[in-house]
C-alpha cells in the first residue's frame, strides 16, 4: 500500500493498493469505505488499484478497503489485504502572502506571512522582472508567523519594467489558494493585503495627549490596544493602555 501519512485539507492524494492471491496479481475490484459511510469501487489492473482521495474533515480519516471478486466479498479466503483499514491524517492548510516590500537601492526586504491555520513546508521566493530573477530560500512558516528575507537585485537600470515577488512559486507546499502568492509592482514600499498600523503624531492639548494612529495597509484592522507612557522605555512612568475600535483601510484613530 502506498499513501501519504499526512495530507492537507482539500488536497488530493493517491492511495495505491496491491492485492495478490498465492503470489499472483489478483483480479476483481476494491470497495473503499470513507468519510463516514461513503463508498466507491475501483478496478484492479495487474493486481493494483488507485483511489484519489481528498477531505475537509480534519484529524484522522478512517478508510476501510475490501477485496471484491465478481461483485461478491470473498469470505474466509487467505488473501493479502482482503480487508485493510488505515487512517489518513488531514491537517489545516497554510496560506502564504507577500505582506510588505521595502527597497533600499538594489536591496529588497520582502516580508512573507502565513495567514491560515496550517503550517507550511519549506518554501522559496522568486523576485524578478521579465526573464531576470533571483530565488531565495524562505524556510517553513508556522500558522500566523512572518519572515523577512533580504534580496540583492540590480533593478535600477531597468526601472521601466514591472517587478514581481512570488512566494511558493513552484507549489512545494499545498495551499487552497495560490492567487495571493504573487505580487506585481513598480515601486516600493508595497504593503500587502494586511492592515499596517503606525503612530503618525503625538501632541498635547491642555492636560490631554492626542495620539494619531493610521492604518496604512490595504485591509481594515481589527480592534487593537495601544500602550503609552512617559520617561525611559525601560523605566517608564504612568503606563496607560487604550482599547481602540477597528477601522478601515487608510483610516485614522485619535486617542
């Protein structure tokens, strides 16, 4: 039997089973029971049969395979794999995006984030234009984690062309959505499909301190907290924590 022990939700995987009777490749069919009562029948060809399986049911997915001949289960035969049961472990998928690009001369800082619940395997990133490019290793990204890579790429003399950054370009890790892996841009910094909160101004008005917060990202932010104090950061005084409401793309909050 050939299977992957772990598959991502929604990912098709091929399960291959070989049946022999007295060391001779068997003929007939296999009955597959999966997903709590669903069944499918596949034909044995040269003693082997393949079932393409996918599931959105997380954790263990039990599968029972029964050898059939002429449409009848053979009871009591000494046959390899007459009844075979096993589990496939289905796990959450990752979703990798380019969250930020900053350019300094011919050096690019590219931030990549995994915004879904699954962990990725090792991935690579490609930066280029037309047929010129560089590829760097990013490694793996756990759910919710970000990683920034520094790439030296001589682009200054080709400014008329559009750059692209492409994470997981060769699809080494499975994702349900590959559409947000590639970004085309002509100028940096580029802010990806994430909120980007920055403090833009701090001013006094009588006994009040006004703090301006701006969302420079491309999506609305959720609610957040802001911590303010005076004095040295390590020995600050008068610590205050504010709860701020969510606000939209390029929105502002005044605390």
